[in-house]
C-alpha cells in the first residue's frame, strides 16, 4: 500500500517567445472523457515571475518590484506603472487563450523566468488547480 497521495495535476510545459513580439498562447481544453470544457466553466490566471520563490507581495527580497512580476493578471499590484498584463480569454468551448500586446512585450527584459497557469471552477463551490507550469524564456529581438 502506498503512503503517498499526489494531488499535483500540473504538467510542465516550457515556453519560448521573443521580446517585442505579440504573445499568444492558446490551450485546448478537454475533460477526462474527451469532451470540450464548456466556455465559462473556469476562470484562468497566468503569472510570469523572475523566480518561483517570489512572494505574493510582488516585491523580490532586494525590494525590486519589477524583478518579481514580469507579466501579470488583472489582480496584480499596479506598481510599477504601467502594469504588464496578460489578457485571458475564455469565450470558446474547449479553448483558453492568453495574450500580451507587442507594446507590453517590448518593455519586458529578455531572460529566463518561471510561470504557471491556474484554473478556478466557476461552480457553486469553486476549486483552484495549477494546470501548467514551467520556464518562460524571452529571447532578445533586434527590431524592438
């Protein structure tokens, strides 16, 4: 008999994108039985940070807020200005889309970061799970 219960369903998927380019990530969503996840069944949150041990105050141990949150969802602390936001669109059954404008991607330093995507069910008893996580690499661009 096993004495370990693993409730971590997150899958590692590393992302590579380019500074100054529009970022768009579309994820196909299917239930365990293969049916499409209905539109509006979940709210999604994606955050990209400088490192995975950053606290939720959006400030790294050295006090540099810009080093902790690279791209943020709507509920992020609005400092530094402007907030670097990821837009999440869940308007089609079986698909969640995350995007960042090229104007915002121009302001983010090239480098290696970490990210995760959480899904919170919209039912009467909401549950939250991290579905994806990994590294988020931003390659430098010449024509930014």
